């Protein structure tokens, strides 16, 4: 999992949470709609990044060792 994959996942989750709060989502259907919209927003960001960089954001890299992933993100941020 790359830094961008992690960040885009976090973007989807944070956006979904915000949409749920702002629109006062109640029940399964409203929450499902907020989740779908949050994922769509992150998907749009992914496609924009891929269009600009001309390379895929999603990789086959696995995030089985989360501590290594966090270390990688911190290292990339500091450089």
C-alpha cells in the first residue's frame, strides 16, 4: 500500500463522516448514501492524481505490516 492509497482511504472515511454529520444521516440507507458519496469524492481525487502523474495510485503492495507503512509515510513526509 502506498502513501497515496492510505491517504485516499482516509479521505474517503473522513468525507463520509463529515457528510453523515452535515446531512444528519439517519438509518442504513442515508448512511449508505453518505458512504457512496465519500468514496466517489476520493475516487475522483484518485483519478485526478493518476491523470496528472500518468501512473496508477493503486498498487499490489500489501499493508500487512502497518507499522512499516506508517514509518514509510513519515519518512516520505520528512523528505
